[in-house]
C-alpha cells in the first residue's frame, strides 16, 4: 500500500490504523522540503518550538520516521515546500513528480487525501486525481483528512463538490486489525512538535474511526435510475 501525505503527519493522522494493519507500506510525503531561505522562521514553526525552517524540517522528518516506524511503514520524502514558506511549485511539476514516485514504487493500492480544507491538501488531491488515468491496475481510495474532517460542514461540502462535478463518492468498508488503534495513537504522539502546538485535545479527531472513499465518474444514465 502507498499513502500520499501532504505534510509530515497527515498519513498517520488520517489512516494510521490502515498503515498499522498493512506492514511494509510506503508513505510519500509531498511537502517535506526545506525552503531556499532555510534560516527563516514562520509563525507556525515558531509556535511548534523550532528556531528556523531548517530546524523544523529536520526535526519533523525525524518525528515522521519515528511515527512510521511504529506503524511498520517506510517514509519517502519529496522536496516540495509547505505552503507557509511561499515557495509553491506549479501544478504540472507536482503531477509529474507524483507520477514518477508512484510508478517507481508500483503499489497495488494507493491512498490520497480527500482535500477537505488546506490548500496543500487540495493541491495533492488534484495532482493525484490527474495522474490516476496513467496508473492502470492501481486501486485508489481517498482518505478523510483528519482534524479537518471534524470541522462543521466541510465533509458534506466536499461531497457536494464531487456530486456537482458528476463524480460519485462511495464509502469503503475497512477492517483494521486488533491493536492497530493503539499503534496509531502511539504514532500520533511521536509528532511531538504538533502535539505541543495543537494542545491536549487538538488531535482528538485522529482517534475517531477512519474512513476511505472510492471516487468514480458518474456514467451516463445514472440520473435515470
């Protein structure tokens, strides 16, 4: 299994139980790169306790490696920069990088974010959707972006967007192995900088049941049934 994660924690937060139940999976984190001005300090990085962007990426990669090790998964970091650094790549470059990464890793199943809120999540969702036709034989599911999915109305709004664009979203039945919830909880705590910033209850949504969705285009005549 291959999980596409926008940031250094999203895969564990959104589908940590699935990862724990699928040892040997790979997590490709898209926005895991250090900006050109590595000494800069954004407000978010300062709140997380970091001294610079370089410090933030170094420590957050270490947190990610620790968390994924607990889940039996392997990290694969791309060099694109988090939106907070103001160093966005163009959509075509992002699509090409993801296509190359997925082809190289050759997964049977691919999980990607639903894109509920954050601009980075939306960009990753759109990029994966764009390259899926070039990945025959790969089973692709969307996972709900943890933390954002608990915000009032966001999930319903996103499902409405899919429906308006004539895409059909269907929940996937998941069967997690016994004990995977505890492993996920331990992995979430490994992201110490984020736990500190969000506060004791800030990551509670990650403990809620995970859900994935299959997204397929509506066929002609669907409305007549």
